[in-house]
C-alpha cells in the first residue's frame, strides 16, 4: 500500500477516535454528572484537557504513524499504551486541579472511552477485511525472478500486508532450497499467460531488463492487458530513464509511470466528488432541462430523444454511454465520427453539440459509476480498436474511468481525429492527467470546461 493510502486511513482513524472521545464526554456530561457538566466551566476544562492528553499520547506512541498500522497485535498494543498514558495524565490533572469532579462521571468516562476504542478497532479490522474479501480491493501480485530482493518482497507480501494476495514466483530455478512452501508458478516466459488467467493486478520483476531484454516486451504486454508492471532492480541500472519510484517496506520499486488514482484514498475522494457533483447537476439542472430539451428534439426531427452507444470504459470494459440525440437516425452512427458540416447533424443537434448540452445526460453515467466527471473521453468500440493499432500507448488512457470532460478537451484536443498527430497529442494529455491527478486538478478542469464552453471551441461541431 502506498503512502497516500497510509495517510488516508491514519487520518480517518485519528479523526474518528477524537469524535468518539467527545461523544463519550458530552453524553456522560449530559446524563451522569451531578454538577450538570454541560453548564460547568470546570468540566469543559476537563473535556479540553482529556482531548489534549489523548492527542499528545498518540503522538508519543506514534499510534497512527507506525508502518505496521495494519498489524492487529501491534496496533492494539500501541492503542493500550496511548490509553494508559491518557488515563495517567488525566488523573494527574484531576489531582492538581483540586476540582471535585463526579466520581461516577470519571469512572464511566474512562470505561466508556476504553469500550469505544475497542469497538473502533474491531470495526476497523472488519472494514479492512471487507475491503479485501468483498470489494476486491486486495491486489493479486506475482514476482518474477528469485534473489535477495525477491526474498524481501515475498516475505513482506506474505507476512506483513493485509491488502495484497501474493500468488507466487516465476523463476528458472526448478527448486529453491529452504523455501518448501514458496509457490513456483513457472519460468518468467509463462508469467503473462498466468497473469491473464488468474486476475493478476501487479507484476514485480526483480530481473534487470539490461540483462533480460525481454522484460521490456513483458512490461508493454502487461500494460496492454491492464496489469501494472513494476521493476525492482538496482537504481544505477536505470540512470537517465523515465521511471517512477515507490517503496514497499523501504524496498525501492520502479514502475513505468506514477498513478495517484491507484491509491484507495484517492479513489474514494474522486468517487465522492463524482457522486456529489453529478447528484447536484441531476437534481438542480437535469430535472427540468431534460424534459425541455427532449421536447425540442422531438419537434425538430424524428427519432428517440437519447442516443445510447457502447463505448470503451475503464480497463476497456464497454458501457452504455447516454447522450441527447444530435444526429438524424442513420446506420453509420456506430462507425463514423462526426465531421465538420456533417449532413447528419440536425439543426437542434448543432446547437447542442456546440454548447456541449448533448453530453449532459452522461451525468447519469457518472452517478452510476461508469464514468467520472473528469477523465479521458470515451470512444466508440470500433475507434478504440483502430486507435490501438495506430498508437500503442493508446490503451494506457483506459487505466482510469472515462470522463464527461478531460485535460485533453480543455487544451483543444476534442472532437474529430483527422490525423495521427491529433491522436498522439490527445493520448499524451490523457496520460499526463492520470499521472498527475489530484482533486484540485479535477476542479480546475471543470472550471476550464465552463470557460471554453462560454468562449466557444472551434472543434465543437
């Protein structure tokens, strides 16, 4: 799990523990204290002091900072230390403050906070287990090669992480002494066949491509099948190469590109943004605009109001993309791009396309999870096959969900692809987006889309 996932879960736990402590304090202050704690200044000092002591204790014990944050035994041990330190500091506070706090309130506060900490840990570890077993968050990984680095990686995958399924190792060695339980799945040449048949999501290669040149072809083949390929060699071998570095248990891992949206926390933030944004658009805009545009489309030309077409989604999975119909009903809709002055475009359709209003129903695709507000624009299935043959990096853009708008679109690369150079530039912008994503970039692209729509885009036709 990368650093962003670590910080996300650490922050969620920290916030929830603080909220839980204050729930206990205010609930007991309302129902138990004979001094009517909610109206007593001394009790508010107690509340503030205990919050401060807990935050200080978890800082001293590094409760949320440990690399073993998913190790149940370690986390419970550090939680107990933090609780006891908070208890001790609070008792000192009570003693030196010389305030006659309710003994029942104090006892129930300590007991209630202990109970809720235990409950939080139980719920959290069930949550992690559910993520792994039910939501397919766990990654299936294999290791290519067997050496000292491989041993460290495999040991980490097998013993220390909770969100990785280590499936086995590919090596030319028929037998490995001292490792009778290590699954040997075949030699390195067989890894892609195994990966495609066993839902492998990541391949870690400890074989240097300079001494094993076929590793480059293997990496390209893996990406074309939406499998992340990561090199774990000596740094000096890769001087002056365009690679990205991550760490697994302090082991340097080199991959072909960085992907912020591979982090679970980032996925949650992006999906939350998509749901909230699309819901507000559907509720406040589409609820009255769809019937109005539907009526205008019906009065303008014969045919359905909506045009539904199979398009390429994340990992090249087809989905039904919905738009307002802007063309006359024709047999070429699933094969031919719309060109400038295209005779198939209706009068109303020309206005819809120029103002991007024809794309608005795709907010339903966003709400349902097939698309994102921002991402690479989805293409027809036929065009995906054609473009893949022209530009081999084209499929990389399908590592993320397609979007209503995207970085390529707001930079002038939208609409008809008339030449290979336009395709290359669009793919470059889409790959830059998936390598540099953050939530502020999405907001920037949304604002740029509004600006470009108002200003007018020469490629919108």
